[in-house]
């Protein structure tokens, strides 16, 4: 799964922010860990309209960027003020990682059928082909509620291939949604 994210596709400032933090490829833990990854100084006072001037959803892109660096409180403040499917999607991810499954489900219901879901379902199937012991089923369309349940079921205990699969799927989810929000609209 990794290797397909192009941190340079969003401009030099965003690429610089990613340069010291896995270039958008890091596997985020299933539970957010504040301080787990040091945010670059450029993120401290970042403004959406500066970082993402031509993006489809600049504020949503900033929420995703903050989420990548486990700046959950700041990402949450932005996402909850966005009355868009993208704001609800980021909000759902944030609550899934708290973990607060019922609140995550609420926000995913508000998201509706998002345009990234077909690609996310395909990426999840690719992960599951490589890690068949993961025991997550992704047939047909993406089901964010099944993924919430899966994350809940594999989160506890020793590191496992199932947890790794969930983190790979979560990374694909983050990358696809970030790209949808941050890419310049033509």
C-alpha cells in the first residue's frame, strides 16, 4: 500500500511539512497518541488558505494534516465547524481514534456515501489480499461502520497482523481523503 502518496502534489509548503514525518506514509496508531510525532514548526500557525490556496476543501485539508500529526484537538475544532461531508468524515476518523465508536458512527452517518469510498474499498481489498489473517471483510462498497467495529476488535492486545491491516487501511483512508480535500481543483 505504501509508496503511492505524493507529498509534493500539494505544493512546496505542504511537502516541507511532510518531509520530516514519513511523507504522508506513516501508519497512524488506531488510538491517537498526542505527541507521538513532533509537528514541524510550519504547522504551528498554518492557515488553510495559505497552504491549500486552490484546494477543493482547504479547511478540511488542514484538519487532515493536523490529524496526521495527532493534533486531535486542533483537527477536531476545524472538522466540527465544517458542515460538509469532508468535515464529517474527518470528524468520524477523529472519534474512531479516540476511541469513541458511537460518536464516530454518528459522524460517518453524516458523511453519507463519500466519493473516496470506492477507491478506499479497493485499497482495503488490496491490503486484505496481502494479510488474509486480518479477518476483515470488504466486499462491494466501503462500510465505515464495519471498519469502526473492526478497529474496536483489534485495537487491544499485542501487536498483530490484524492491527497492522487496520492501520494500513486507515492510512489509505487518510491519504485518499486528504488528496480529495487538498488537491487543486482544475
